[in-house]
C-alpha cells in the first residue's frame, strides 16, 4: 500500500517518521513530503530520513501563505500524476488535504490544537478519519462540520516518538539548565505576540538558559542561543526545567519527567491539562508568576515511566486505520 505523509513543521516530521517506521515494518510504501522550514530539513538530516521537499514556509503575509500553498498543491499533482497514493496522512496539511480530496484519496488527519480554526476549517470537514487525543471533547471537533470518523486514543501525539526515546545527543550548557522556547507568533492561529526573551533573561537568575528561537538565531546577551540544529527531545530530557507557550517541547519534557511550565496565552490546551491530571509535571501559569513557579520546580525531577507506559501510542491507532483502508 502506498502511504503519503506531509510534514509542515518539526513536530509533524517527528510524527511522520514514527508513523513511517511502523508502516514500513508492515511492508507499506511510505512517501514523506515536507517543505523548507527552519525545523524540518535539519531534523530530516538528523533523523537520517529521506524526504521530498515541496515548497517553502513563507509566513510574511496572508498572500504569501496562499501563494506558497498553491505552488505546493500543483507540485503534489505533478508528483502523483502517474500513480496515486492509497491514503494521505498529515497533522493538518491544508495543501495535502486539498489535493487528496480532489483526487479521491482517503485522508487521515491528526489534531491536538482545536483552536487552530483557519487550518481545521479547511481540513477536518474533508477528512475520512480524524485521530485525536481523548482529552479533546468530540463536540469541539464536530463544530468543524466533520463528516468522517473521529477516532480517539488515550494519550497525546508526542507519545509516538517519546515512548521508546533514547537521547542521541549530550548537551553541555551547564547546570541547572532551563530551556525557553519562543512563542510561535507567526502561526495561522496566533492573534498576538508574546515576549519570552524578557522572561528568559529573568530565568538567568536561576541557572543557564537556552533560548530556542523559531525564526532567527541572533545573539542575545546573557542567553545561550544555539546556532545549529538542536534535538529538542534530547535537550529537554537533560534540562532541569522547560518553559513554553504551546506545547510540543513542553510535552516532550513532561513525558520524560522534566518539569514544564506553560505560559497562559492560548485558548484551553486540553492535551496539556490531560497530562497534568495524569500526574505528569506540566504546569500552567501567568507570565508574571513564572519566575516564582520556576524557583519551586527547579530542583525536582519526576519518575514518569509508569505513567508513560499507561498512555496509548497514536501510531497504533493510525496503523489500524491504514489497515482498514487497505
């Protein structure tokens, strides 16, 4: 069976690789496409995963987004002109979904940010299957005029690559190590900006701070700004504290027992609350209270192996769906 996975960001790429490895073990052919993005190509090289690069990430304006998306869609049509995939899988790739729907290819969409309305309005209504954490109320998904089958699993997306994860890189930034991830202010669902640089500077009172920028790697006095690719999953496993706004890196940390602070700036993040209720070290707070909470959490490390073992791997769910389609 020919399976097509399209990855738009670093998280999508990790997810896609986890899915691809499983499906290849079952003798399926997997075609992995991505776009030029600050996180995708360096991660592909790091994971030694071959992929087809189609288009680029250009969030300069709404028009630039639409233009780049249209170019990708045309390229996809050319890529599959002779032989179509049997199924298309992505974490909300508008371009993939549009092409797959037009060509009659079953679509499997994964989702963990129900507030990303611009993406979901264009993907969920035409998806054959929607794979989501049980943390997300089905009523929220149904609000997007879903016609396909919603399949829930007892876990979060990041379990797909963290469950059997072993750090590949040993980072030496000093101790205690605090990782701060820049807010994804250029995402389609983002309506405002949030300055985490000032917060990162405050955290230098407590230890060594690594600031992971999303868009550039300019030097900032007092902060460690990696100039080259950093394996976030390995880095947070070695950190003493992680601070972010969304979630992927924060959940990667919490699933490995590293305390994670989520700055409240986005609508309800059901998957983060789900992990907190399960006992994972992930905590929400206002930016003004972050330093106080950091002082409290910095000396703690959690043993969460038993909790992680209880969570379901979404790759199992997706593999089962692919089997049905086959």
